[in-house]
């Protein structure tokens, strides 16, 4: 940068004069940048373990599945700000946030704060323009380069050399079209020699962020191309502050959870880590929703067990997971197998789904699942139902079985003539069938090998998001997840009203024995 005048502070002049050309010193010394800590205090920026690891190992494209408050967003933005301010190039840096409130907060608390708190003798080396909202333009008098740092909810045009997408998970869940626009427009607008960082907590096991994590978590970091994303995951227990040494009662539920972590994933936690986790988890339950998997995942896969915003069955799934009711659930030849369907139009891209289940005592056992849109009704009957080794009771389907849909016969008649006798569930209000499904979920068991697709579908079944108002509406979103959920509701109606199933107050340990329903 050349000589820097610092007035009477000779020590600062010497320190900065020797080191300002060194980006590592600028980012790690704590002498140049300041940030706001968790208490709202403005303090020197000294990278923590996670931030230092990013600065040391960063790639051209970086993808972060993060836990709360590890400072990923902060280090990315300071890294890009530093590139913009001290480059010989005219760099455009952009940050995409999920809403206007987040945009304004980030711009003021990260970008403007970093610039306004530069040492005065460094700040004087820039000409600053803040006339545009949420945008800072700096001209470096030493290099002659002009850079811009802008925070917005989208970037539809223009060239960007540094792009940070913040909280892509919630964006993709709430507004898939916006996520697609970010991917196809903003990310692809960054040249191969530019940098892109995408970070988020999880928001359910679907959407662009989930797909990116699934893709890039499997790639070898040593073989990445400049256009591949390098995947980072920072589990909560690596943070030293997440510990507690006082007395905490650890229930059997948590004992099992910690034992499973150690057995299945090799994660061994100290007593103080376990106590902190229990305290934080119980605290979150007070709000009626435990987001520990989402905000404090212990392993990568666990992060995507998180609840989906607006999901109808999220609390039920917390209980299902805690009680281990997704397990090996075999077919029992002693009982009948029922099927329940939601019908699509074969060959038209509209899924047909089928559930297979058995009822024993107070247990509903969901033993099999199929979905597809490349077969008509007759093909589905012949290749999906009749090929199974099950002893069938009644088949259950929706009211649109009575429609023709291109057949001379109704679909009900066509199925009957091919050996499938349907019980037709009448048209019932969604609020009623959703509540029935919640009741049935309380005593349902699911085969972990044959119903995993169902698990994702039903878990993501949620209220419709209105893009215009930014709010969730009080009726279901009709998408690829709704077919499995509709069929599950038809089955819940049938089990409740016809088979006479009476939900119990609690679920006994699985026995897979008991009096069968005929």
C-alpha cells in the first residue's frame, strides 16, 4: 500500500507498515478489523478455530453446513471485504440474504461496522460512497482500485467476483423459485476465478441446500475442480464453550442418544458436553419445538432430521425418532396386509403412491411403500401389488376412483375386474384427516428399509407458502410430497372409522405380536 501516516503513534506505524501487505496478518492479527460479539460489544476480530480453518483451507467454492454462532458468516464477509478493500482489481462483492430485515442488519452490523472501525490512519486511505442503501463503494487511494460490497435479497444481473449466500436452507424451503434463481442466476454469474460461499443451518431434507450438501459432502476435497464446492461441517461439540459442569439429570432418552452417537458414529462426548446438550435441548422444548438437530447437529446426517417450517407432523416425528419407531418392521403372515393409495395419472408425471400396512393390537405397522408415475392403473396392480408376497385384506383408495380418466370403466370398476376390491374413502375435510393422521402417527411403526422415501415425504408435508405475503397459509402445499401424505391420511381415516382402531395415550415397546384385525 505504500507509506501509511499514523501521526504520533510510532509503534502502530511500524507494525502496520511491516504487515499491511500480508492478508493473513490483516485477517488474524486482531489489529485491523473489529466485530460485534454475542454481548453486543465491539471487539477485535481474532479468528476462532472454525474461522481459522476456513481461512487456511478455503476453496474457490465453499459450502458450509453450520451450527449456531460459530462465526461462519462473519469470517466470509470480512474475507471478501478485505479482498475488495485491498485489491488491485475492481471487485464486486455480493451477499444474498433471506429477507430485507436480514439484509439491513447484516450490512450495518458486519460491513459498515468493519469499515467504520478501521484504524483512522487506514480508513483515511479510502474514498467511501454509502449513498446507495445496503451498499458500500470504496476507492483505495494507494492502488487506485474501486470495489463495491452490496447486500441484497437477490442479484439478477451484473458481474460478481465474490458471492456469499447466507441461510440458503430456509430460503430454499420457503421459496424454491428464489433458490433456483440464486443457483441459476447469481451463483453461475461468478466467473471461474471468483469465489462463492454458501452457508446455512439445515431446513429439512429437501431443497437446493440439501441437494448441494448431499452432492458435495461425498466428494474428495483433494480432487475438486474450481467449480466444485468444498464441503464444511462444524459439529457443536467442537466449541469449547458448549460445556456445563453442574448437576443435570440425564434421562434414559438422552443416555440412549449419546450411546447411539458413540456406537454408530464414533462420537465420544465428555460428561460436561453431555450436560450442556441436555440443558440446551430441554430449554428448546419449552418453546414447543426442539430444534437441536437443526441448530446443534452432532453428525452431518442428523442435521437434516430437522423440522420443516410449517410442517404438519414435525412434533410427531421428534417423538417417533426418540422412541426408535423407525426400525426393522417385518411382514407378519399371521395378519392381513392393507394397501392405501393416492392415484395419479400414469405417464403424465403425476405420482401414484401405495402404502402397505398391518394392524396388530395398538400397533400400526407400515411395512412397505411405492411411488411412481410411469405406470397406468393396470400396470401398477400387476407389477406392484400382485407381485408382493402379502396376504391382502382390503385395498383403500380416494373418491376419484369413481372417475374414468380415459377408461370406459371407472377406475374402481377396472380394479375390481382385475381382482382388486377397493374401499373408497369419502371426501373429508383436510383438517379432519390431518388430525387423524397425527393420531395414527402416535402408534405407528415404520420399516427403515422399505419406507425411507415415505419418511422424507411425510416429514416435509407442510403448509403452503405465499411468496407475495411472505407467510404460510392454513392449507397444505400441493407438491411432490403431498401424494404420500394424502394416502397416509386416507389410511388413517380407514383405520379409525372402519377398522375401529382406538389410539392409546402412549405407545408400548414394540412386540409385533397381538390379536389381529380381520
